[in-house]
């Protein structure tokens, strides 16, 4: 078929969608129907829809069809951080800070300014961090049930960077990495950038389906598994001891590297030990000080098997050289004087309060969440459309995420993720009431 004809079809659809003639949620003809109607091959019809999807104009849902996307919610919403107006309530990204944290920072910077350490902070630091910083992290990790040594710790610019350097150090383009079918979008961004193939594992409310992981490993050359055993974002599960043992057994059997993301682990109440504690030789543990202290610090860490440390330090060298020395020094002081422990306890209580408000207001909607977590996952009834709800909320100045950024399957479930940690406690209840109303309204359209 001549390219011009294919392009004309794309342009015609695009124009009708942009003009509002094809409204959001409109179901488009099947690939076959479009092919028959336009007298083109089915592959051409599929190509037209693929291009429209790449333009962010339609979304295809396996088994259901192709639908016009709501244009108020830009593609990448929930992945890329778009600037929000001051009047918008952010239930999309989590950057939990407590009242008084700015004063803590002010005091810490004053103390740092008066210390003899300052000169050293003007220079490059060792790639994996100074001995003192790494030792402070090692002590902190005892609280998480991880007994490790400073030489197995490298400081990074936040957990996102920790995941990136782990992937750079351990994986090659084309490698297959297993991950929950619904997973943290930042890992998908890394996989895209490094040309890794993410293979979805079906997920239950208690963790990944380990049999499905084993089946996948039998059929595909899986190199690693990305897991969030202690407080999965966004599903909120904490794997029990038994599931952890099963994941480790599959990893050992098939030679997988475990990438354990523990960014929200501090919120869990007495969880089983991390995978890295039970299987330190095959696990890289990644976490940081964004969610428990402040996202702007950009300080995190990885704990890796000794043999992997040189490659990880090389990847840090390639991407940043070292973490920002000043904020790392502040974090180290806060680790040493107990501030981090106090903030973690306060944030656990804060998250529990916010989660209780959400449970209360959003009942009787289905909710999947951990009792002291900063987010909740709302699987929607089949007749509701998440993008339409997100768009309706955006018009009411509330930003939420659909399942789209979290799904690594072709089929994206209809679900909304709410981040509860960013908005003032005083505005949270009102915003959640608006969310519940928007979901109800969508169902009764
Ligand atoms: C599961 C998970 N991992 C990693 C990150 C990245 O965090 P950081 O700010 O430490 O880079 C986030 C941030 O939301 C997260 O939710």
C-alpha cells in the first residue's frame, strides 16, 4: 500500500480526535473492520492504530479493542514529572515531607558550615562514597534486618540511580528481566533506555506468582528479576517469608540476579528479612533517603555482592562520579544522630493516618493497600475508564495516575493509583472525596 494512503488514514483519525469529533472513550473499529472499510490489509490497519497509539491519541486494550484516549492526560503522565499549577492537588507523585523538615535542613546546613569537614566537600568523592558515609548506611541497615559491611555499599543519587547503575553493571542490551506485571514505572524507563526486555509475571495480592516466574525461566533466558518484596509500589503487598524463599529458590535454580528495590520498606511493620539478607550472593539491594527523608536530597545506596562492586562503582563513575557531597554529608549526620530513625517513625505514623483517611473515604470502592503506606491502588469496575476519570479529576485540579505507567503488559488494567504523601493533610480528605465522586460519576455515564 502506498505510504500516502496509510498516512492519510492516520491523519484523518488524528484530526477527528483532536477536533473532539471522536470523543474520549469512543471505541474504534476492530483492525479487521477498519481494513474492510478502507480496503486495506489488516497489517496496515494495525499499523495505523500503532501509530495513533504512539502519538498518544488511542489506547488498545487486549481483548477489548482500541479506544480514543482522553487528551487531557498527556502520554507519560505518571512517568514524567510535569509541572503542576499551585492550585493542583498532587495525588500522582509521592514526596512525603513532614512539617518542620525545612528547619531541620536549615540547622543541619548551619552545623555543616561550622564543621571542619567543609573543604573536603569541595572535591570529588570516592565513587561509592566516603568510608564514613558507607559505614553510617551499614549501621542504618541493621534496622532493616540487613547485616552488611561498608565495602559492599555504594552511595548513589537516589534509588532510581541505584537501579540504573545496577542494570548498567549487571545487564546487557537484549537481556530479559522478569518483573511484576504491574511495577514501578522508573524501572520501565531504565529498561527502555538500556534496551532490556521486561517479561511480566502475573501478580497476586501476596506477591508475584512464583510458579509463573519459574515457567518463564524455563522458556526464556531470564537474567534477573526485579522485585519489591517489602512494600510493593503500587500494589502494597509485603511478601511473606515463604514467598521470599520461593523467589530465592527460583533465582538460584535459574541463575538470576535479584534486584531488590526497598524504597518504601521503612513503612512496613516488622517485615521478614530482605532477600539480600537471605541471599546476599545473588541480590543487589537498592534503597535511599527520598521517601523516608526528602526526595530533593538525591541520596541513596546499593548493597551488592562483593564481586559486583567494581562494576557498580564503574557505572557510578560513568553516570555521576559521586553523589552530591553536601547533601550526602547532611544525610550522614542525620543517620548518625538518629534523625533518620525519628523521621521514619514519624512518617510511618503519618502514612498510617493518611491511609486510614483513604480507606474511610474511598469505601466501598475496591482498594489494595498496605495499612501504613503512602499509596493506594484502586482497581476499577470494568465499565469505568481510568483515563476518563484522571482527565475529569485534572479538570478539577487533582492529579492522579492511571495504571498505564505501571503496566508492563499489553493489557493495561483499569485502575487508579493515588499517592497520599504529597498533599497537606488538611486537603487530603476533600481531594479523596472528589476522587470517589469522579469514579462514581464515570460509572453512571
Ligand atoms: C519503588 C521505587 N523505587 C525507586 C524510586 C526512586 O526513588 P529515588 O527518589 O530514591 O530515586 C521510587 C520513587 O518513587 C519508587 O517508588
